[in-house]
């Protein structure tokens, strides 16, 4: 019973705020313009401030876990290949294939994952998650570009140099790079600046979670239910179950395997809808996958945390 309560207490607040965002949108307290602006604010300012705050105050080399990073990247990449093969068997429509592939592997680790880790673990785990995130973001983006372009034979429309520049200038990666000197040299940040950064970082989770809820579209699910249900099942059940078991078998324990579980188990990222829409893929399917995986992950993450704690793995 204690493990069940622990799981619920950690998961419920995150998803209650997401449901609040959904309710506020339906009640017209917020609109699409608010969602666009708040999302940009979170990913360009608030979340980078959180990453910088966490990493600048910790000893980077002690929290840098190369094995964890390599395992996460290789696990996602292998699943990506398998998902691609499955997508070609499920549909011949390139627009559907791209949205399906991206929705099946791309986690909302930046928002939901970090928020859950902050609820379940101590600051050390958040530090490790922040470092892991900086490596996963480029991988997620590169794989998404390939998945959304190749099935449509639109390689000529994608600029390699622009893609590389977008990855390099990602605010989360820049925040990580900026934090390294402060971490390695133990440079103390002036109180005025540290307090300002703290205020900005405090915006990240609640504002982003409300935006996620407001972005969900329940009506769109029925149009692409079959593909969306399969992709969501892969994202929140098959992928986290398989890779977490393998992580345990190779020796990950405690907060290390907890961080990996959150990376694998969190629902599909909202960014997958934005990229699908802008690159000519089936954005409606992308939205349905986000919706189903978000609702479904309430149960799957709770069960996962319960089992990991019950089995004394975390």
C-alpha cells in the first residue's frame, strides 16, 4: 500500500496540472495564442534557466554518467529502427509513417520527465536527468527529421546546415554548455543573478504542463485511432518495459534506472505535433498519439514506479 501511495503522490500532481490546462482551454480562459507564446517562453527561457540552475550548482563530472547516456541513446536508436520497419508494414502512406515513427519513440522528457523525477527523487537525479536531456534532444530531433522526410521523399527540402544549426543553437544545449564553467571551476553566481534564474526556472513546470493540457484535442483521436493506439502502446508500454528490463539486467539501479525509466516511459512530446505539421506529415495523427500516450501514461508510469519500488530497484 505504501508503494501505491508513493506512486500516486508522485504522478498525480503532474497530470492534474495537465488536466487543468485542458479544462482552462475548454472554458476559454486560455487560447491557441497563449499556448504558442507560453511554449516558446518555456523552451527558450524557463527550461534553459532550470537546466543552468541545476547543472551550475553541481559537480558536472561527478553527475556525468557516460554509461547511462550511451545506453539511452542506443536503446532509443534500436527501437527507432524497429518502429520504422513496423510503420512500413502498417501503412503505405508516407505522411502516416513519419508521424507514427516519431510518436512512437519521442518522449516528453524535458517537461513531464523532469517534473516526475523532481517529485520522486532527490536533486542528484534531477542533475543527471538534465545532463541526459542535453544529449537526448539532438538525437530526438535528428531522428525526427529523418522520419518525417524520408517516407515523403522530401530530402531536397531539408537543409542539412540549417538542421545542424538548429540543434547546436537549441536553448537547452546552450544552457548546458553555459553551466559547465560554473560547475567545473566552482564559480559562485551572484545572489541577484541566481535569484532571477531561480524565478525563471520555477515557471518551467507549471506553465509547460498547462500548455500540454491545453494542446490536447480529444476529438482528433477517432480519426486515426488504430495507428495512434499502436504508436501510443509502443511509446508508453513496450519501449519502457523492454529497455528498463534490459537496463536492470546490465546493472543500472536506484536513481540511475529511475531516470532511464522516466525517459522511456513519458508520453510523446508536444514538439512531435509541431514538427509533423511544419514538415508535411500527418499532424492530426501526431496529435492523437500525444493525446492517447499522455492519458495512458498516467496508469503506466504509476504501475512502473510501483513495481520498481516494490521490487526494491529504486
